[in-house]
C-alpha cells in the first residue's frame, strides 16, 4: 500500500473471516490475519488492535486506583478522555443534573507515548474533580468551543486576572470557612508569587517559578496552579512551566505515637504553667489534658474540638461514649461529612483521661486562634509529636483492630479513597512489624500452644489406656478366681 493511502487508511472498517475488527479481542492482536505477511494494511490493523489493548490495560489500572476518568480511542489515530464532568457553560445534564458525561479530545496520538500522556492527564483531571477544583478551560473545551468563547484580555495586569479567577472559583465553591481556606491555601498563595502589576507573560511565569526551590512540594504545586491559571486566562504557558516543573517529592514519614507514648504524653501536656504567666484568659493544665484526651481518644481534627455537642456527650443515655459534632459551630468545615457518632476505639481511655468530667479550654478569639493555641501547647511542652499525629494514631488503631476501611472513613469524616491514600501511607516499618507480630506471630504462637496441648492430651490418653488395660487384667483375674472357687 503506498504511503499516501496508508495515511488515509481506516482500519476500523476491516474484516477477516467474517469478523469485524472491532469485535476482535484486542489482546489477540498478533493473531489478526496471521498469514497476511508484510501487507501494509494488516500492519495498520494490528497496530490499531494493539493500541486498543494498551488502552484497555491502562483503564484497568486507572480503575484499580479508583480514577474515574478513562481513556477512549476516539479515532484510529487519536485518544480522548471520557468521564462525568460538571456541565459545560450553557449545557445541562440529564434531568437537569449539573454533571454530564463528556469525551474530551486533547490531541493525544494513538501510540504508546500517547497512552502514557493520556493516563497522566486522566489522573490530573480526576484529582481536580476529587478536590472540586475542576474548571472548563479553553484547552478542555476544544477548538470549536475556544472560537465561541470570549477571550480573556491578557493585557490586563495579573492582579485583575486573579480577581476574575477568584470570581470564577466562587461559582463552584461554597463561601464558608473551608472554601475561603481552600482559595487562600491552594490558589492565592501560589498566585501571589506572580508580579501583580504586569500582564501575564512567560517572563512573569519565570519570575514566579524562580522564587521557589526546585525538587520541593512548593515548586510542584506552584507549577500545577500556574498551569490552571494560564488555561483560565487563555495563555499558552505550558512549555515554560514544564521546563521548571520538578517531580513531587515523596511525603516524609511521620513518627506516629504508640498508645504507651500517648498515655505518657497526657502527663506531659499537663505541665504546670509558669508562675510568671498571666492568670487572665489562660487555659489551665487540666484543661489542656482534657483537650489532649479528646483528640487522642476520638481522632478529631484540632478545630473539631470546638464543634463537639457536649450535652449529648455527657448525657447518661450515651452509654457507648459517642461524640457527635455540630459543623455550624465552626463556620462550615469537614465536620459536615460525619454520618455517624464517633466511638472511642479504646473505651477505657474515657475513664483514664477523665473525659466525661468536661474541662473545656478558654474559648476566646477566632477559631483559627483557638486551634493555633493547641499546636503551640504541643510544641512548648516538647511532647514529641503534633496534634494531627493523634488523629493518624487513631486511624492506625482502627486498622489494627480490623475495623473495615469504610467504617473508619465514616468515623474520621472523609471518603474511603482519601482514608486509604492519606492514612495508610503513614504505616512505617515499625507499625507494619507491630501488626505482623499481633496478627501472624500471635497466630503462630497460638498454633504452637495448641500443638503442645494436643501432645499433653495424647500422653494423658496413653496413661489412661494403660490404666484401663491394668484394670481389665484385674477384672479377668477376679472372675477366674470366682470360677475356680
């Protein structure tokens, strides 16, 4: 087949032995037309099946990782991404839904390199969907949509573009404490590194990226956010951003405190105040111990301490010592995701830490200030770990007690995916060894104990058999004596 014809050849129309190529099993691509030799059309058809098989394998791997965006072979030469996304501007989902399934064409070629690039983009879009940061950009809308969309005036100073970006952000986010924190932490913090009074140019992007050290999480997330900002502004900055992008560093492993260290820390956190400390508006040592005990026993986020329904907690009817949270007390936070009361995984800690005798800390100031004081107290008493480490310890405690992941996710107030991704990774070698000792070695010891007991019973059985034999002999002699007499 001449090269011009091979470029325009459509392999999806091919048939062999009455079987359409799209009904052929992609994993058997090598068996397609085995006797065709070096026929050019057959090569194209086999390559089509091979890429189709590679896409199926990639989608299986994405499903295992719970990534909801998948790859789709849109034509014989291109790969698109398919998934459920927020509706495009002016579009409406089925039955008025705000979401709709779309196939997004981004120009990925039907090749091994195209599959790898498409997988990376699928994971990126899934992360945006999961964190509720997804937005339709000119790149995602496609060429036709870009022509119809109103272009952003990139001659505007960056400060004005950020204001427009923020207005777009609030269209898809609730304006509460959590939403404000998301905007300031994940968006504005990075965008402030750009020069504010100049247009968005490659030079401005370089200036921002050079402010952050390479091979750090800060550089990784800055590049990620700048890409999103450029997409929103209709500026092609990917090339310059990619040249500065470094891989995301692996998170440092925390030293999760053991139960013994947590009990010891209860005494440390109650260190008496300095005699020179002001007696006005101060949280006393016994109050700090109550705070510590609640965080340790229930795995709460520090700010959730101020959302506890204390009346329900101390009620005599609360025989299982459950903690319920009122998210309205914290201005809208992740506490709203709790679907059940939170139980103590070590019920005896209720009495050990005297938690039903509520000693609530001083509640003056903003929620951020009150939460910050907890972190400061942990640091100044040199307790050896942070408040959030008690939450990680609660998660690992549930793992050791073999509580199902879905149940633990409900207790901790987040999704199963987040629970697995966030908390299981902190299981260091010591924790794994400890769990191994608890589960495997204990099982082996139990088996050895049972074997020893079986041996003892066998010996006892042999002794009893010997005694029975002796008794039988005596009975026989006695009966013979009677007969002879």
